[in-house]
C-alpha cells in the first residue's frame, strides 16, 4: 500500500484534492521542504509561522483536515498550541514534527494531543505514509 501511495503522489495531482493541510512551522526552509513534498498531492496547503495564527484559523471554522505542527515555535510552543486546538476541535489529526528528538519528546507530544510524531529530518516517504493514515 505504501508503494501505491508514493506512486500516486509522484504520478497524480489529485490524491488529496479535497483536503486542507495546515503547516505550523516557523522556519521557512522547513516549510519549503514540506510544501515541495506535498505540492503534487492536490491538497490545499496553508502555512503559518506562529501557533497563535493556527489557533485563530481553527477558531474561524476554516476546514482543516490535518495539521503538521512544529513543536519548537516562537511564542506558544507546539505542545500548548496542540492542546488548545484539540479543545476546539478534537477530531483534527495533528502530526508533531521536531528537530529536538530527545528522549521523552515523542511521549510529550502524544500527551499534548498529537496523533503522530515525526523527528526531523523527515524523509518524504515517511511523511506521505504518516499523513495517509489520516487523510
């Protein structure tokens, strides 16, 4: 199945055509990597640098199908942002992503409400397979 998903991403522009992915990432080069990996999927990609902006989007009622959440953000960290978003809408899958892959970080992310955890650097295949579990 994973091979089919990867093949579809590479060959198709409509795998996730009706889906909206919110990327919460304060480092532009990290966002560019995620966007480049996902751009042929057909999903609408929304990027915000601050957790507070992500919370505002969820509060606005905008349809979001999945969130890629950096944990180390300026201002509110990804843990507190995840908790707030899950209070507003517990159904939105949130995938934590962080370069700080220290012991206990995965458990801390899951305890905050994240559904999955990816350590940076993220491999494109790993990203697609993980997102595919939820979309």
